[in-house]
């Protein structure tokens, strides 16, 4: 019984030491992959995360409510107001034209 406890204790100690060591050595074998500017996509991915849309609406002066990534009444209302102000089709949905118009404002 005493031998079993010693073996289990040694095994636990080895696992305790090897776990962080393994994670540290793993970083040595991974190399950072850098994307060259010519390989980057020209346009941001569509559809964007709703939190990004809410943030862009907020920065454009519209009030989407909390930036929580949820399509609520206030976000839909802010989208409609933005679309109307930019003379886009007023759908209250994030379509490609609306997202591009929001992105154009953030570049100004």
C-alpha cells in the first residue's frame, strides 16, 4: 500500500511538471504565420458580427442601444434610421449596402 502511494505521488508530480513544460515546448515548434498585405482580403467579411454593426451605428451618431450583439428593437430602429438617412432601402436588416455605407463612414 505504501509503495502504491509513492508511485501515485511520483506520477502526479511528473504530470504536474510535464504539463506546463509540454505547453512551453509546444510554442517552440509553432511558427507565426504572417499574412502579406497582398494576400489580405480586400473587403471585410460579410455578414459582420452584429456587435460591429452596433458599434458602427453608435459611432455614426445613431443609437442602437447596448453593444451586445443582439438584434433588438433599438438596433433595428437605428438601422432603419441610418438606411433612411443614407437613402438606402429601409429594411432594418444588415445588408451588404448598409454595411458598406457604415464602413465608409468609419474610414472618413
